[in-house]
C-alpha cells in the first residue's frame, strides 16, 4: 500500500487546462497501464475527483503547473 501524505490545501489544486490535460492522458489507452502501477492510477483518479480547479489568474503562486519551467 502506498503511503499517503497530507496535501497542503487538502486537495490537489490544478489550473483548468492542466486538469483537462491530465484527464486526457488518463483516457489515452492501455499503454499508460503498462508503465505504471494500477494503484497509482487509481489514487490519481480519486484525487482528481476531489481536485480544486482554478482559472490561471486565481492560481496560488506556490502551485507548480505542468510545463511551468
């Protein structure tokens, strides 16, 4: 079983476009499961259901976004 750590904001915080991109990757097909463990994908899906989705202008500055570097 994976060890869970508390999230600073209680849930994932994602910018709307990042959220849509992650969901698209999760629906991408069987290739994803070949490279990951099922429990990790299940945990990600669970966290996405509870995620806080924000517009880019409202994102806290300490949140790292996809492709932000």
